[in-house]
C-alpha cells in the first residue's frame, strides 16, 4: 500500500510539472504564480527550472515519507495533488477556449479586411465634390485693404 501511494504521488507531481512546463512555454513565465518556480525557470530555463523546482523536491519528499512509513502524510499529499491536477485540467479546457476565441477573432478580422479591400468606393464620392462655393480670402486680399 505504501509503495502504491508513493508511486501515485510521484505520478501526480510529474503530471503537474508537465502541464506547468507546457503552459510556461505557451504563455510565458508570468503564467506561473509560484515565485520559486518562476524564478528558477527564468534563471535556468523552463525544462531545468520546472524539474529542479517541482520534481526533485517532490521526489525527495516522497522518499522521506516512504522511508518513514508515513502513509497518512502520503495520502494527504495525494489528495492535495489530486486537487491541483484537477485545476490543471480545468486550465487546459480554458486554454482551448482561449485559442478558439483568438482564432475566431483573427478570422473575423481577416474577413472584414478582405471585405473592405474588395468593396470599391463609388466614383462620385462626397469627398471629391468638396469645393468652396465662395472663394476664400487670401493674404494678398488682407494686405490690399
């Protein structure tokens, strides 16, 4: 039972790290709220930063709890990680919606640009017929008076 808990906890950590790495590559470092992970990734790069700040400490904690036969601690951490995994899966759904909205906005914008380019203005435009009916005074007229 203890081995199963340890393996499950470590799998959840690796899953969380993979999603964190993916989000940081797609949206940048500021998508991560944990300042330790963000700073490690800024210094070491995303791959190494996520591994050193998430997977290595989790592996050490798993090993410590496994060696001390602390099943309750592992069970609590699994519950915590399961909830974080659920939040990660929800964020994946939101990311898909954002991509769909972004693609729709781009398609609509391109369609509007094509429509504007394809429509020619009429030959007798109001802008071409704007001429004063009375001549405007010039500086020479002001100096003559």
